[in-house]
C-alpha cells in the first residue's frame, strides 16, 4: 500500500498546511527533547552520586581500635586496645578463605617539603593491598610493594595534588621529599575519583612508619577485604566471626560495644545502592511523566487536526474515498510527521547533552548522558502513541457521513 | 438528526431515464435534499428499493457506498465544497485518485475536464483565487471527471447571482446534451424551467411530475 501516489498526496498535504504540520511536529520534537534533557540530567546526578559514595571498594571491613567499657577476665574497664603486626598475620592465617587483602593503616600528619615548597599532608602507612581498597589509580610510577614493606624502604607514593603543590610542573618521580624530617623518595603519583581530599595523601610502607616510631609493631587500623562473591550476607557472617575472634583474642567482654569498632562497607554500599535505586526511580518517573505529557500533547493536536479536516474528509468521502483510505491517509501523515520531528528532537537533545558535558559539575550534574537505546525507544513510543492518538479521531471521522461533514460549515 | 425519527419522505415513486435532466423542486422542508442524499448514497431510505443502472442499491456498508459513489455518481454542491488547499487541477483529479488512476493520466484527464468548463488557464489556481461561478464550474468538472452515470446537483446555483447561475445552467445543459443523466435540486422556478422535467415535492410526497419545454440557458448568457 505504500505507493508513490500516497506519499505524494501526503507531502502535498503537509507542505500546504505548514502551520498544522509545524504544530504537531513541534509538540513531538519538544516532548522528545525535554525527555532526553531531563533523563540525561538525571543520569548526570546519578554519576555524581556514584562518584561520591561508591568510590571505595565495597568489599571491605574496617577494624578500629578503641577502649573497653566493661571489665573482663580480670582486666579493668577503659583499657586501651591496640592492633599489631601479629594481628595482621592472624587474620590471614585464621580466615584464609575469607580474606583477599589485609592491610594496616597508620595515619600521621606531617609537614612535607620539596625545595622551597612545603605543606602539611596526611601520610598513610600501608601495605600494598591498600591500593585496591581505596581504588587508587596510579598516574606515574608504582605503588608501595612487598619489597618496600620487607626492607622498610623510604618510598612514598604521593597524590596528584601533592605533586601539583610541591613539584609544580616538575616530574616528581625519583625526587626526594622531606616528610616530617625524614627524606623519602617519590616512587609514584596517584589520582583518586573520591575528590580533592583523597588526592592529598602520601602513602608510605607501614614497616617504615613503625621503624620511625621506635621500631614498635603497632598498626593503627586494620582493613580486610573479602571476595565480592560472598555478598552482603557472607560479609555480615565474616564480620561476626572476625568480631568474635578478636574479642576473644584481646580479652574483651563479648557484650562490650566498645573496645574494637567494626565498619562493614557492604552496609554502606547497601544504603547507597538503595539511594541510587530511589534516584533512578525519580529519573524514570520524570522521564515517564514527560513522555506522557508529550503523548497527551500529540493526542490533542491530532483531535484538532482531524476536527479541522472534517469537511475535507467529507468531500473526499463523497468523491469516493473509502473509510479505510481516510484512516490510512491520516495515520500515514501523522506517523510521518511524528517520526521526522521525533528524530529532530532526539538529535538536538543529544547534541545539547553532549555540549553540557562537565559544565554543570558544580550543580552535582556530571557527564549527563542518555543511552541511545532509551532515547530511541522513547521516540518509537511517542510515534506509536501518536499513531494511536491519531487513529481514534480518524476512525470516527471515517465513519461520519459525508452529508453531515459537509453540512458543518 | 437527533434521537427522535422524523419521516421526511412519505412514499416516493419515480423513475428517471438515461439522458434526462430533471429538476426536483419544492419549498424548504419538502424533502428534496433528503431525496437527493438517498439517490447519492449519502443517506439510506428506511424502506423501499433504489435501482441504479439495473444495480439494486441496498445493504451498503461504508466502503461499498464509497465505491458506488466513486463509480456511479458525481456531486455538485451549493457551497462548492472544493478542498481549499488544492489547486483547481488537483481538485478535479481527486476522484480519479480514488479510482486508482495513475498520476500522469489523472492530470491529463483533469485538464481535459477543466478545459471543457472553460477553466484550463486557471488550473493551478487555488479555490480562494476563483470567483463563485468559477468554483462551481471546477466542482462540475470534478463531478464529471470520474465519468459518472448520474450527476447530482444540490442547489448548484444557490450561492450564485442570476447571470452566473445561467452560465452554470448552460454548462449543465451542455453536459446533458452529451447524454449524461442529471438531477438538479432547486427552489428557483427559472432554473427548473431550464430542465426537461420538473418533479414537485411537498411534505414528502410528489405532487406534480411533468415534462417541460426546456428554456435554453445560453440565450441569457452574454
């Protein structure tokens, strides 16, 4: 049925009824355009959220030492708990199935100097596994490795902003910095998606820190990562047995809420993910709403168009147009217009999103985007509903008796 | 229209021979337009038979009615009913489009009919650029283009002045002389006198059906 004559008839109608064509086309184009912009901005918001909350590894348990609040096994309350190197080894030994990396983290603030530039930074004395916990990305050089830990080398991996502050344009690798009166060699520069603060750290081997502090074996916090496959339930179980093990080992009352604090990142992750789901729901809702508004817009236009053409359709019927050909003509026309203008809206929407890029980052919208499948599907939906919206009045118009249509003047 | 039914025609029985030019007269409300609408398959009679060219017209669904209209009938309306965004030529070729005739052939035929009504030079003009008489001539050309058996004219001169009315009637008479059967609904006696037969309707029945001495319209033209 898609013969050239029909197309010619439709092009003629379209080109001679420019206002009508423009109105219906504009509604569709605007609907798709706004849908894409809103959906894209929503995605940008999600990007920012993910960057804020999902930066660190989620399969980690943090152990913080504290003070006991209950007396137990002859120990008084308010006893200070500390972790040491032996605890690291014990975790590896006792939970081999559950652990991926075990790393200490000893945080100290230190004035750091290079040539004439100096600033105060936080140093973190860690084991090599720490890189995977913070999802640290190396820009240059290397991270702390096992050799550093074994030989207690004075190697430092500095954050991007540390390098920028101290070295300006100079390449930091191989240069020596003064960290709290001890000279360290810079072996790597890293960046981190977690924001500026994360890029102001200096990482050193934990054994070096221990040696500097009178060769003790204290490790500050302990961070344990477990295989992701364990899931949230597995993580909770692991945390429980870890808690039981350490309370026993450090002689802390099992009922004591203090002494050692555990932070299981999967809990945070679960909350964050719920938040992300809500965000996604809002974005989808906004998108759906826009789409529905667009559909209502087209429906109105189509009713108006058919109403306006009642007389013309009556004439056509008197001249021998069958109801079928009337419906086909209206649908063909409306689908053609919505398809063309839908893709115009699609094009401009995506173009605008591409141009926004990072310019709205201050408003928590980063890299707004819409995947092409969604945009395409939305356009198709609008076209289909445009056709349905056109079909109902067209069907009615095709049934109207030509005499009635012609009487209406 | 409306919910309550109203019997407009109360028993009409008449026959039209091929090549006749019949005027259907009557005051308003006499049922003349209803009769024409039934003849034009734009409306259906509650009961009775309608036989057109030996084909009984009954049990019409919309599609069938559309096909019959396209094949058998040409319409001329009081208010012309041209499609305002189409040129004279396109208006005339529209019934041919619904007959499924190819575009090139359509245009040749349509131009031919426009020439017959003397509007060949106006082919590309829109209806809004034509005078009332010209519009009605385009409408007549359109009605003729599908080569119908019968031409039905509902008050074809109702919206025109006397001089233009006679020009249109002159055209209708010429078409009739070529052998076409034409029914004209009118309430103007002078227009009716230009036909060959007058059927008088009153309150839904035929009160008079007579052959008349045809007044030749071309005498009054110029």
